[in-house]
C-alpha cells in the first residue's frame, strides 16, 4: 500500500473534529431555544427571584 493511500485512509478514520461540530450544533440549538422562548424564560426567572426575595424577607 502506498504512503499516500495510507495517509488518506488515516485521514478518513480520524474523528477528532467530530466533537467540535457536535458542540457547535448543541450551542446553536440552545441559542435557538432561548430566542424562541425568551419571554417565557424571562417570566420564569423573574418569578423565581420574587419567590426567593419573599422567602428571604421572612427569614430577616
């Protein structure tokens, strides 16, 4: 087997770049979800902070 063919087959078997592509796709999906549900997420976070503040006022 020639050196060039071995190098080409080795290149095809190399999968180290797959992790980067997967991470980028996950980030894109998360950003899309945040954009789509921005209002609901904001409302949820505000309600959680209000609940924390009310509970903290009861302690002090």
